[in-house]
C-alpha cells in the first residue's frame, strides 16, 4: 500500500504518453504543463492501451 502525506497531490495524465521515452522526457512533459517535476507531487503517465504506467 502506498501511503502519501496529505500535502502530496497526485496528477494523472489524460493523454497517453509514449513509454519509449526516458524519465527526462516525462519531466519535460510535466514542465510543458507549467509544473515542476521535483516539487514533491506525484505525476502518473499511462500508455495508449492503458497497460503500462510510469510515475514521476
């Protein structure tokens, strides 16, 4: 079970992401939204078929 403090927000991407990219590419996607990938929040990305997930 994943236990997060109440100050941590979880963001889930609604558009699929290419999972062949690195975590740097995911960080770039977060920055593209105007957010900071190292701010302590959780960012969740899914592939097109919604079978693979990556968290940042």
